[in-house]
C-alpha cells in the first residue's frame, strides 16, 4: 500500500521544471483533513477529550487549532493558485479562478462551522483542484 | 494515476482515532523534495535562473529558501516523532529514535550541502520512517 | 496633510459590517513600496550600504528582505481576494480574479527582479485593486 | 475620495532615504481598528455571529483573534519606535518614549478588555504617534 | 545574585565551537515556567484575572497562550536534541533519546492539563536534560 | 556549576505575581550571544565552514541567520520593556527608556555589522538592562 501511494507522485515530480519546482495539493488536503477531524471531535468533546481537561476547555482548544489549520489550508491553496498554475492551464481549465476562490472561502467558513459535512465540502473542493493539478502534471 | 495516489492515504486516515488525529509523513517528504530540487537548481544556476537576475543572486536566494525548507522538514519529522509515535510503536520498532535523530540531522546538513545526493539521503531517511508509519496505521 | 490622508479611510471603515470587518489595501501597498525601495537600493548598493558592511553583503541582505516583503504583499492580497470580496463584487467587477492573479504573480516576480520598474508595475497592480476596493466600500 | 487618501502618503514616501526606507503608522492603525471592531462584535456576539456557530464559540474566536491583532499592533509600533525614530526626532519630541510605552501597554491591555472605548484609546494613542511621524516626514 | 546567575553560563559558552555554537536549555525552561504559571493562574482565574475581563475569558486566553508556550518548549527541546547533541554524547548518556521523547510528550500533555503539578513534571524533565547538557559543556 | 547557574533564577521567579508572570532577560541574551558568535564565524568563514559548502555560501547563510537572531533580540527586549517594566520601575530607573531604545537600535545595527565588538556592545547593553531587571525582582 505504501509503495502504491508514494511512487506515482515521485515520478510526476521528476518531470517538474518550474522555478520552485515542487508543488503538491496534498499539503492543503492534509490540513483540511485535520479541520474535518477537529469538527468531528468538537461534536464528541465529552468522549474525545483527555482525562485532565473539561469538555469546555477541549472545545476551546479545538476552535483555536481549527482556526490555524484552516489558515494553512488557505495558504497552501493560494500558493498553488498563484505560483503553480500558468495562463496555459487557465485556458484549458477556465474554472480555475472560481474553484480556488470557492475553496479558500470554504476554508474561511470552516473556522465558523463545527459541522464535519462542511469540512467534507472543503475536502471535495480541494480534490477537484487536485484532479486538475495532476492532469496538468501528466500532460 | 491521481486516484491511485490519493485513495490509499485517505482510507487509512479514516481509521485514525488519536487526539490530534491527522498525521502524514508526506508533509516532511514534500519539503525534502523541495530541498533536493533546490540543490539541483543551485548547481545549474546559470541555466535555471530567470532572466532578470544574476546567477549569484539566484544562488543566494536558493540558499535562503533551502534553509527554510530544511527547517520545515525538521519540524514535520519532530511532530511525527513526539506526537504520533507511542511506546507500543517503539517496542515493535526499537530503531525509531535513531531513525528520527538521523533524519533530522540530515535535514540540518542539507542547509550546508548543495549536493542533490545529500538531499536524496534525506528523502531515503524519510521514506524509511514513512514505511514504518504506514505499517503502524495498517496494523 | 496628515489629516487629509487618514480621515477618509477612517470614515469608510465606520460603515464596515462584515464578519472580520477591517480590510485595507494599504497593507499590501506598504509592503510593495518596500519591495520597490529595496530594488532601488540594491542597484545603488555602494552608496546605500552602511559603513560596516560590504556592498556584497548589503545586496545579500536586500535579496533576503525583499523575499519576505514580497511574501507579505502576496499574503495581504490573497486575504483581500478571498475574505473581503463577495460574489456581488465579482458581478460588478468581473476582472477581479484576473487582477489578483496578475498582482500576486507580479509579487512573485519581484523576488527575482532587481528592477524598480518591475516594483512599480506591482504597485500599479495594487492601486488598480485598491481603486475597486474603495469603490465597493463607498457603494 | 480614493485619490485623496492615497496620494499624500505616496508623495511623502518618495522623499524617504533611510536604510529600510518605508515606514507607515497605518500598519499599526489598521490592526488597532481590527482590535476595536472585535471588541464591538464580542459585545454583540448574538447578532454578529454567523449561523453555524454558537455565541460562546464566536466569543472564544474573537478573543483569540484579538490577541493576535494586539500583538501585531505592538510589533508595528515597536518597529517605528526603534527603527524609524532617530535622536534628532527625540530632541524635538521628548515625549516620544512615553508615547510609545503607553501605546504598546494599551495594546497589551486590549487583550484583556472587551470594551470598544479601550480600543478607541489605543487608536487615539496611535494617532498621536502618527501625527508626529508625518510631521517628521514633512520636515 | 545577578552576577552569580549569569557568569557561569557565559564562561561555558566561550568554549563553544560547534557550527551554530550557542545552545542553552534555559530557553525551554523559561517557556515551561510560563506553562506552569499559566496552569496555576487558570485555577485561580477569579483572583488572577484583571478587572475588565470575565473569569471565563481569562481561562480561554490562558488555554490559548499555554498552547503556544508548550509549542515553544517542544521546539527548543527538539533543537537541542537534533542540533546540539552528538553521537559521542549519546554513548555516554544512552538515555538521551528517551529523555527528550518523554519531555516533549510532557510538553504536549501540558496543553491538555491545567494542573501545575503536571507543569512541574515538565520542568523536572527539562532540568534532567539541562544537567546532562551542562556536564557535556564542562567536559 | 550547573546548580549555581539555575538555582537563583528559579527562586526569583517563585516570587513573580504579574499577569503573564515569567520574564527573563536571558532570552534576549542567548540570541545576542548567537549574533556575536555569528559575527566571529563570519570573519573566520574559511575555517568555520563545513566541508560541503563554499566560504561564500557560509557567509551568505551567516548573514541570513544573524538577521533572524537580531530580530529575536529586539523582540525579547521589546516585550521586557512594554510588558514587564511598570511606571514605578521607571521612577527608580529613569534611564530605562533610553537603555531599551539604545539596545534595540544596537540589535538593528548588528544586522549590518560583521564585527564581534559590535555584538559585544549589544551584549553589554542587555547586561545593563538585566542588572536592573534582577534588582527589581529582588526588591
């Protein structure tokens, strides 16, 4: 399983010849998975919290960490949008601007929402971007 | 190809039930790929630099960015070591401490080295950790 | 002069009723002015450097600081794009996405360029965004 | 209005010939406006919060963001105090040290206070500094 | 007293000849003292809070600041572990890996615990590391 | 030696009852020692650099790291000045503002200077502040 998950990405990167060179939507995705996991744990605070803290404190910490993770999602998406994608990509995928705008707005919304379904929408938006990303890398 | 590279990791994460929950050695790996790519570009500065800058300036920027990327490699590895791995993992993989110590020291060395083979050694060290990581997730 | 420069902005903010509330393209502009000033000083390193450092060291420091300032320009622009602007703004200013994409790419280019005219293009791009921003605030 | 608010500052900066060159009290002021806006919203949490979050969570997030904004106010003021102002300024404005000490302490107090009048005092302190700043730039 | 506390450390540092050269477990210790102090104040929130804030808000801020301080403890310890300690130290102190692993895990636990006794355990773990550190410096 | 260097500071902290509670000029001093050490190594680049890098690259990295360390010196001093010192301290030590202004300006100068004697002046300025700090703690 491990072999399968790492090899394709590595090969693709070997074809990369841009100035900075290494981009990967996985960076945004991992932080977004964290956002969704925090939303789930927030809801199950009583069960998820560790012994020495109150559910109230656990939720307060969850909100704080979610804020930071959502900021990281935004940051990684912004970098992809500005630094990786080029005008020729936009020609082929004219929906690019809208996709990134929606996805980063969804990341902002994640700060206010404790609903894992909202986090899933963020993950879906990132996957849509990732699909295009890997298509352009394979091209 | 995209499907192949993302699906396994996603499934594994769904089984995650730790306090913070989401860990992924890919975070360290992506930064380390960046380190190695910068080492390669440093060597080919004349060819890789963009028009408006001198090769000297390009190398100066490369050194600076490599420094930051190597710090990120260290950070992501340290988080895995302290936050993800538990005593029961150490029992099964007694080499864990040494692996992380060596890998983070290799990341420190990457700041001083412009040799992509050094960067490859860093990537190999991360892959060795990742192999164990995914085995513990599958267990 | 001071009165003139601060009063209008303050009044406009008083009408602000968004979730985060306070946005100002001046944040991106100030960092971009810094970028352009660094490009100019890089060129005049011999004259601009202080006594205890060599021109070579002065330029090395200039490159490093410019890198950080350009990153701040990007960050402030991305925040405006995702957090401040709303679909109704996009309807009225359909060029918004393109403007931000171009401006943040120009900020990326500023890391590689030591030419103040490039920095001026970055400032012009920000001013174009700022013009729209203040029109939407006045609306 | 836009023209009026940006042109004077730009002109002043053109005369700037210091080592780092670009300073602007607007950086501290914008963050302080954010502090005051958060204090107001904290008080009106029920009305200001967005649909998917509780008033309690909204206030928790407000406290966290206010903490960061107040830190940025301090940072921008400290930079002005140490980096921009010179002994000759202090001679003409002997109250400078006290003004900055009071203003940064007020920013620290803003972390503990949910009262917009406290935030206004912070803004007033910054305006007093800004007045002197622009006088020294015009000199 | 002041003389006594600063002079020894200064002398020891003068013998330092490593690449980065300056390390000091005091960096981790100061942050850990802060962690413990916050745990104490959290418990005495009613008495410790300042006038303009509620005990609830005080505790929310305490949790947030403790999170950051605990992260700094981890960071300073990780740097010591990877950057300062060398294989020859490990030979003489084979418990080093375990000490750092335990200490950084204790720092992670401090985020969840409001018990100053937990904070004291973190301080004790750091003191144990510091003892070894100063022995290696004196060697 | 270890006992001697850590015990006094610890005792003093036990008497601390301020809102944030834990301050220590050692934080600024450690970073300033690093600044001075880097200035020394910059001068001896040929001897100090590690095998895989050129002296030129070593110096470029030294400049970059010195910049960051000097910023940390400033930050820790600013925090002491604004957060720890109170009006009653200023009454007894009316030179406080000037001491901090001079010390933070010296930290700024350290970015431009490769002369360890300049770094020593920064250390002396911090020691002067530390002397007052510990006197106020003992009072």
